[in-house]
């Protein structure tokens, strides 16, 4: 059975690195894995979606609507946008950060109100202030790793495996803050 | 050992293992990482060439000289290199010659959705299409062998989902390939009519041999599970089909997409009651089937547009719906890509918009100057078209129109194909104003060096093209360097240059804010002097937004570039450390 993780956020938030960390944790457990990334134009502050799929044999690298076991959302509006992709009974982890998209900045549209309440009514969600966790850990850019920490608890992969992958993936000078952020997320 | 690699890195790995010696490319999403990854291997010569045509010619020269060589590009880059490609089809390959092209169904980062398989047929060059990362490596290695065996270039066709999806790839060692002998051979390598007429005969013989090979090519595989429904697929569409249809149908997966097999397809169709062709973009395989007189389902049931999904395939082939899902139930704002906080182009487009100019645009991050609120760019066609297009506009509408017209083009794009347009302007007595947006890097594709940066792909220092001298050398006498963040001065310069009755070049110089060498510090903050005029909102900076009645700057988005400080007429924005 394939397990599907979808990571959504805003270009520049570190979703790509998050997908690679998750991918490497998954392969160390001996699964087949496919990760679909987005590079190029859509990374420039636009909606960014990456998929991590693992299991005995994975074919399609993309996840369709209603098929994500876990959605890791780095921003509230992007969480809301991703809602149709969540599997019935799936889990969504939402960072409570708000980043206004350009149509909101120009005043053409409003940022939707009460997203967390609306999501809670339709899905199993955990909301996390990952920015505060990252700040407390000493690096605001560790938002992605804090969120992975929250998610890691919902997987069968052991804490040590995650820590090992972080040590292999994160550059030395950011490692301490990232390990702290991961732990804080994991223990939340 | 197995490693997670994106398809592009797997192509590079395959080329490296096959002993490639020369790789030349121009960046273009989704193909860029192939060449970037190639440069991590010490053995081959790897370069960013000035454009795809130059890159392909470098690879062709290397092949003729006896080296295994490769050139990689995005689909529209293949248009640029099509000229040498069509003729090297006649010349063939001495050292294995591989062109790798990445299509972009769904147009994640492209200006059109063309299907490069048509090029294989048009240029009579064999084409392979891998479906995932392991196949990317395997097919690329094989492409060099096939190129040498059949004396032909080989095209590897990728698509965004193959290029940018990671899969587990078995790593092998590099096998060094000695240079093949180089002998002067005009009959093969000098393509003038007398020789080319004879070579065309060879090409047609080769096509017949390749068509025979297609019947037995190990990349064309059949999996028979039923006599009811068979599907014919290639590339990532095969992966979608496998996921959607499992063992409920039979598969003919075509890893070699040109030339296509005849007997293999006929036999497969004959074994099934119904056959469906599943291919993204154009009906290439389907047309081949129809030409063979075979009844298949294809684009009558599937779209010509965008990417496919397993759910779409399940619905068409089995008539089954996809998984249940929750609806959002309201219209929510889209989040299109925007210029980054601190982007130097923001100052440029703010001024161009303020002056109400017609802007002939080009390909790069600055294409985003077309979207609100800057909404300044009028046209975007292809690499280089800003300069030559502006010349055409001015010739069509005359001198007064030209005084309100500029062309904008990035430094790398200018090197790629803007300089030829500029020469055309000077030569043909044009008076255009061309703004070179010099941000010291190739931005949109993710920071590649180019002839104006002074570094090679391996970050070795090299000669740096001096844009100012270059513009002067082709005959532009008015060349001004200006900082687009000094809004007042930049506005003055643009006004002066567009008024001038001669061609002029403005070099808008400020580096990309994402470069490691750019060190903006602190962040900007709105003080109580704010009159809520919202002039700063006209910058379209992702860090500035309105919450309730207040204009606020998001610290996590702001990098302290200070452009908004320059815009505020009340001095209400201050920089904090």
C-alpha cells in the first residue's frame, strides 16, 4: 500500500528541502519512493506543491484529489487550497503562518477568514505555530523542520532515523537550530 | 548502491557513466539540473553556452572530433537549436551524440506547451523517452551506444514530471571511452548539396534500420494481463496508467518513441478488444496507429492540454471515479509567482509603469513585470524578442510611439539572442531604447553563470563580457548605467533616453537579491507617520500588505532592500537593523 504525503506552501519557505528530508527518511526504512518537486517559475513566491509517495512499488509521482494520507501545510491559505487532496480519514498539519498572495496585496481579493475553523469542520487537522518554534530554536528558516517534527510523530519511522537524516541533509552551521526545531515539533 | 535522484540528475549520471566528455547547454526549466549536475563530475568539459544553438554546435563539434557529447535544453530551446540538429542528422555521430530535451506539459515554467516528439520525426533522429529516474539513467547510457552503433544523434525526451521527480537509481562506475579517431571526411561532415544529397540516402537507410530495431528495442515492453483492454503509453503517462489501471489492462510501453514500431503495435492491438493510447500533449503515437489502419481510442477521449493524472485515466479507460474528496466550497485567491522581496526588477517596472511606457518584454524573472500591480510588460514571445520586437513596433508605428516604448531584457537573455536584435536596430536606423536588466546572474532558472558574470559553470573566473563596451561596439552611442533602486535618477534616465533620436541602451544594474553576495540587512518597518496613501502597495512587494486599516510589513518576507523607503513620500517607512 502506498503512503502519500503532500507538502504545500509558498515558494521560498523550504518545502523542497522538507520533501527531500522526508524522502531520505523513508528510503532508510527500505521503501520504494517517488518525490515530485516543482522548480523554476512557480517557486517565485507562488503556490508550491511537492509529493512524497512510498510503499512496495510506487508508479505515479503525483497525488490526486482525495489521496493524501498526510498534508503538511506551511501556510494557511495553501492548506485550504490543498483540502480536496486529503484522503478521507487523512491528517493535515497546518502552520498558522499567513502570507498574503498578490491578489490580496493588490486588493483584488480578500484573504479567507477563519481558515482553521473551516478546515477543522471538514478534516482532522493539527495547527502549529511553527514560526515561533523555529524562532525559539534560533533560526526562523527552520519552520520546515519544525513541521516535519510534528509530522514525524504520525509516521512509523523512528526518531533516530529522522535525526540521522537531518544530520546528513542540513548544513553544519544550521544543524543545531534545526535539530532543536525538529525536537520541539516532535514533542508538541 | 541506490540513491534518490531527480530524473535530470539521473540523466547526468547516465551520461557520466557512459563516459561523456563534453556537455554544453543553455539553462531552461525543466532541463537545467542535468547540466548543473554534470558539472559536479570532474571528468567532462561542461559549459553553459550562450544559447541552445551554440550549445548543440559545441556538442556536434565534439562528437565529430570523436568524443561522446551531449547538449540539454527545454522544449523551446530545441527550437533555437533546430538548425544544426536537422543537418547533423545527415552527418551522424562519430563519438556518441545525445540531445536531451525536456517538455513542460502544463506549462509550469514555459511560454508554450509544444510536443518535441515532432522534432524527432521532422529531423529523422531517433528518440527515447524514459518514464522515471532509473529509466533516465538507463536510457541515457544506451543512447550513447545507439548513437555510435547507428551513426545517428539520439534525442532523449523528458517532461517536467520525469525531470523533477525523484526515484531510486542504482549507481554504477564510469566507463572511460577513448576518443574515436578523427579523420577528415568532407563527404560526411561538409553538408553542401553534392554531399548532402548522398547523405540523405544514408539517413533514409538508417531510418529503415532503426524502424527494424524498434521492433526489438528492449525499451518497448509488453505486459499482457487481459484480452479486453490494452493501453499504449510512453513516458510518465505510463506511470499514471499503471497506478490507475493496475493489472486490469494490458500495456505496451514505448520507451523508443521515434521511429515507432509497426509489427509490435499491430500484434498488441490484435490481441485486445479495445486499445487506448495514453500520451500527454499531441497524438503522436495515436496518429502512427491510425496510419497503420488501427482502430484506437486517443484524443477523442483525452485532452490535448496540460498534464494527465491517474484519476483522469481511470475515468476514461475504466469509467470509474477517483477518490472521494472534500470541497473547499468558496472561491479562494490564487497565488501566482511574484518577483521576490528585494528584486531589482521591481524598481525598473515601477518606473516604467509610472511613465506609462509600452514595454516589449522577454523571458526571465522579469516576465513577472506583466502581472498586477506592476502590470508593465506588454509583450513576451521568446528569448530575445523584446529587442527585435520593439524595433518592429517602432517601425510600424513611428517616432512618437517609439518615444513611449522600451525593450527590457535580462543580462543572460541579452547574451542568448538580444545582441543580434540590437545590431539589427543600429544597422536598420532604429531609435529604440533597450533596457538590459543586469542582475549579475541567470535568475529564473536558479542562478546560472553566463558570459556577463565572469565565472564558468564550475565557478572558475573567466573573461567577463562588458555590456557597456559591447553596446558601444555595435554602434550604440548612448549607453547609460543606472541603479533601478534609485527611483528618481532611474526615471530621469529613462525619460532622457526615450526622448533621444538615436538608439540607446540603459544598463539597469543591481544584483539579484537571492545571490549570496547580496547582503541586505535588517528589515523595513512602517512608522506612525504613515498616511495610508498605499503608494508602497504599488510596488507589489510580497512583504507589504494591508491588515484591516493598517499597512504592515511582514518581517519574515522582508529582506531590508529598502526600495519601499525610497517610494514613501512621507518618510513613514524606516529601516531597522
